């Protein structure tokens, strides 16, 4: 009897080990697919000229060359561009999160006529590509004398009409629906007004959703180049805009007569500039990782 139970335990453990091995193998493969471009970017950006033109060297450089980053730092005007990007993205993300939270709370708590219609319109607006409304938006902002000013991006964010705001409204609506209305009623019995109930009672209950919306909004505003260039333009240069100009400049700097060699020489500068552009986002995500995962779980979405 003991031997029979022992054999059954071995079979169960062997089966569990086999399942775990398959799962870990799949996770490693998926992780490699995601990490390969980043690893290739880092290695190439650290290579010197001799390593880049040497076909026998692909992953391990003979020496690390940081002059690529020094040159890119200067060409991108990194401190100034970083300050503009951080200030612009944070301001828009914070304003958009607050406005969408207010709209989501209103949709959750108040009786609004044709609420289902408004929800359908929010989903419809989210599905429509931004390029479809580019020309009408430009005409509207031109009539309002906002073209060339950062307010062309900041004001829509503050009024709940920023980049993909509709999805944030629905996320906050779902978050506030999970908070019992009895909490609001208890606060109102203590003399709290609606705004005080929102900021003191409801908003702390939606911290994961706040982090989620803040992170997505920050990333989308950080990476936005088309609308920023069209509506603001001029001397307002964020890091992604500087990166676009940088890639165009260095793409034309090397003669096409050199073929693949010219591409390799150009890659190290492009990759170094790209790394400097995405590093702030990576650091922000690492700091907010736990809250971001909680927000994903509470909202029930996979992200973008």
C-alpha cells in the first residue's frame, strides 16, 4: 500500500514538474521576444566604429564606447528637452486623470438621462482613430487662437477631452461602482458636500485606477508627436520630437553608397538617442510597478 501511494505521489510530482517546465519555457520564450530588441539596442549603442563594421562582432563589443551617448546628449539638447517633456506630460496626465475621475464619479453616482447612450458614445470615441478628427480639431483650435500654444493640448486634457480620455472615464466609473454608496451617504450625514465626498471618500478608494490612468496618460502624452507638432510646433520640442528630427538628420548624414555599413554606423546613434528617450518612462514604470499591476487587475484590461 505504501509503495503504491509512493508511486502515485511520484507521478503527481512528475506531472506537476512537467507542466511547470512547459510554462517556464513558454514564459522565457515570450520574455526573450520582448527583450531581444532592447538588448540589441543597448549593445549596438555601446559599440565603437571598429566593432560596428566588423561582421564577426554582433553581441559582445571589444570595448564600450560612451562617446555615442555624449554626442547624442548634446544634439538632443537633453536637459532642456527632458524638462519640456516631463513638464508637458505630467501636467496633461494629472489634469486628464482628475477630469476623467470627476466624470467617472458623476456617471457612477448621479442619475444622468440617457446614460447608456453617453457610455456608447464614449466607447465610439475611443474606437475612432485620432487621425479622423485631426483636421476638424486644427480648424477649431485655429479659430480659438490656440495654435502654437501648449494650451492646445493642456486645455482638452483638463476638460476630459485629452488623448483617449473616454477609456479613463469608463475605468473610473467601474472603480466607483465598486465603492458602496453608503460611504458617500455617511459622509453627507456628517455634513460633507459632494466635492468633499469625492476627494475625501471616493478618490482614495480608487488609487489603483488613478495610478493606471496616470501611467497610461503619461506614456501616451510622452510619445505623442503628430498632434504636438501640428498644434504647438515652434520651439516647443519634446524628446520624441527631437528624436524624430535626430533620426532624419543622421539618416541623411551617411552616404547610401556605403550600404549596410552606413546603416550600422547610423544605428548606434539612433539607438543611443532612443534609449535616452525611453529611460525616464522605464524608471517611472519601475517605481509605480506594484500600483500599476493593481490598477490593471481592478480595471480588468490588458493595457496598450
